[in-house]
């Protein structure tokens, strides 16, 4: 038996035994967590959650919203807001080049996508971070799109849901990006004054300036399983305190245990959970 | 107090050492060398002026971190009277990296909150190098609410390398603590005047720096990440910190141009630590003006303006979408 066959889970092995087929590139995926070899299509049908070990793979902002929202009546908010390079920032690369590269790789023009739509007929606005776009970092465009999403909620009396996935503030915009922390939270203060719900979903990873601004201000704070969530990165902490970090440190389960979040929700149950929470908070009848 | 000189101030240090020597010699010298001393002092003065006229952002960040720079407690001592320090977050602990309490400013009751660094090794450790933990931000939050309850204006003083990156800090919710302060400051129903006196280090600084007026000392810095941090991430080497400091735009002058701060408070030649009395007078004057200005507005107007200002942060363009 070759090393490859040894690696295959029995189910897949059966299917492939007998005839030898030419397997096209990109048909398989290996689970980053349990090493199970999976069909891409199986993984996709399972919302990118490993069917063997439940590992929640990172997904793009658009896939996230596509999975989350009802198919009818979607409308994107803030696509007209586009990035500038106010500092003419250049490290080993120019900021504009990094932006162009990220655009090419992700097909997005910044790291936040906001959409108005519904979940199981409950109308709401949902925002999702694109981690593939410069680490989901928050700059002026993210802040403005976030605020425009919240404003639609205030105008139309809707709930706001945000799926965070970010390394933090975008250094290439300097202090402007730090100010987005103040801007996003101030918008949420207004949402709160209107007694409209904000549901914050923390996905892998939610760190730094995003974590330390709106992420924990949800009326309900949800995390996906085993997501890395925290203020400082594990490496920075390790270097500062010079000790090994405890097992599971800064993971969703650790946060739940420490009282930092309300619940951990499997991606496949996210629609049900959030639809129910929104109707409960807005004192509306349940949805089926 | 003997002044500690920074690397780029070495020419001044040498001159000052010479002046000291001459002073010492003068005591048992028959010849009058006081004229020479005066001449050298003038030279030292103009040398300081010259060096400080063209400081690089990296040099400014060294001045902002100067070990003798006035800290929050120095300002409290010089600018306020009847200070009553209030301790603890009522949940976990008292964080000595943030200091706060009630005081009088020109006779009027105010709340003062600021980061506090230590001078000697023992005090530095006690103050955790000015790096607050969640309990520090929660103490600050408690005092903000207290200020609101009794309708007293809030003064904050910002001087921190950043919020503390530690295990306990994460366990107790560093992110939530900072985020909550941003949220509450955005709608706190009293005038809030923020003064960046030294290092404005990232989210840990911002958690005390959302207000109606944000002002900055001439040689203070305010940045999204420390120059060293930025350099080690983007250049993969902390040695590139001077370049990072240059490009990130961390100085008062640059931030004023970008409209991110309202006002710069000039420092005496050679930095605030060279002349405490002068800097205290300057800060007091600016605080008075800022407070008087804000008190001319109703709370509603103040909050509306604060909100508009927060919403206005950001530089982006709008394009037509097909």
C-alpha cells in the first residue's frame, strides 16, 4: 500500500479503489486540524467545516454572507467607498501595491463586505471581514462601510450582525486606522441608543484593534469553535511574559470559560441561532 | 535634577559637562571665568535650539519616552488642587498604571484620569511601565461614569507604550475593556479634554483619548503601533524603527496637519523635562481655554459635535458602482 493510500480515510478509499482515474488538481483538501483528506466539494457542502473533526476553516467574506443570508433581497452597502493612500506609505512594498495585490488575490476591494438582507426572513444588515485582504485589517474603508451598515440599521430599524476576522488595525494608514476603532464603536453607541441589536460573531482570527473596539460590544457575542481571539498576539505575549502560554489560550472555548463571550456556535447552526436571537431581542414572533 | 541626555543630544551633553567643570573650577580660581560660563551657556542654548528645530520623528519618540519627562502625577500636582485619588475597578484590582480621581481646576471640580509611568526601576515595575491591564481601563470607566453622574468635566492624560500584553490581561478581557471605554467616551455627557503628554501607544492610549478636544504636546507621539512594532512586522527588523516612525506620521505636527488632533502645546527648548514650570504653565493655559470653550456649549451640542467628529475620521474616496 502506498503512503497515499494509507493516508486516505476508508470511505474515500473505497470510492477510488479499482480503476485508476486522473484526479484533477484541487480536488482534495487536507484538514489543517485532523489531517483527514477530504473532497473539496464535501467540504464546501459542509460550509467549510471538516466533517471528521469539526474544524472550522476560514472562509471568505462573500462566501460567509452567501451562506448566512437568504438568497432573496440582498443589497450591498458601501461598495462605492474605496481606499486611498493618505500617508503615501511604503515599507518593503508600497501600500498601493499591497492593495492591488490583495484585490487581485481576493477579488475584493477592501477587507469588509456589508450587505442588507434577511436571515430566515428576519431582515438585518450583516458585515463580514475578508481575512485574505491584508489580514482583514481595519482602515478608513472598513470603518466607513461599517458605519454605513449601522446607519441603514438605524434608518430602517434593523439588527446589525458582524462577522469579525482580522489581525487588527491597518498600519499602512497610520493613526487614521486607530481612529476607526473610535468611529465604529461610536456608531454602535448610536445603534444601542435606538435599542437595536448588535450581534458580534468572532471568527478565526479576531485580534488587535478589531477585537479591542466593536468586537466585544455585541449585545450578544458569539464565537465560532476554536477561533483565535484576543487583544495581543500569542507571540507578543510569550515574548513579554517569557513563559509558555497555557493550552487553548485565546481560543473560543477559553473565552467562554472566562466569561468573555455568550456562546460558541457551529457555523452550520449560525443562521438558526442568529435569527432566533434577533427575534427574541426585537420581541418578534419566532421564525420557523 | 541632573538632566539625562539622549544619544542625539551628545554635543549638548558635552558642552553642559564642560560648563559644570568650569563652575566647579570657578570656586577655587582666582581668575573670573563667569563670562566664559555665560558664553558657553548661550552656546548650549543655541545648540539645543538647533538640534530641536530639526528632530526626526524617531528622535521625537525618544523625547516622548524621556525618563525625566513629566508624567500624569506631575501634571496633577502642578495644575490641580485638592486631588483625591480614587482606586480600583470594584471587580478585580487596582491598576497602578492608570491613576485617577477628583480634583479642583481653578476651583472647579473635575475628574482627572491618566496613564502613570514610574521613574526608578522599583516604581517602573509598580506602574507596569505605564501599560494598563483590563482593571485599569475598568477603573477609568468607573471614574468616567462618576464624572458623568456629578456633571464634572473630564481631563485625561495619555502616556503609555500600549495596553499590557499578558496572560492575565487576556483572561480578564483586555479587548472588551478597551472597546467599552471607546464606546462610553463617545457618549459621555460631560466635556472631555484629552492631552497626549508622552507616548500615545495604540489602543491602550485611545481608550483614554476619545473626547471633545484632543491636544498633544509638541514632542509627544501618537501612533497605531510603536515604530519598533511596525518595523518588526513590515520590515521584519526592529532596526528599521526610525523609518517606520518617519512614515507612520506619529508626531504632533503631522497629526495636526491630518486633522486628527486639535491643538499642539509647545514645549520649552530641549523638551518638557528641561523646564517643568514652563510646560506646566503652557498646559494649564491650554486646558483653561479648552474647558472654557467647551463649557459654552450645551451637552447635546457637545455630544453631537463629538459624534460628527468621530464619524468624520477616515480618508477614502467614493466611486460610482455599476
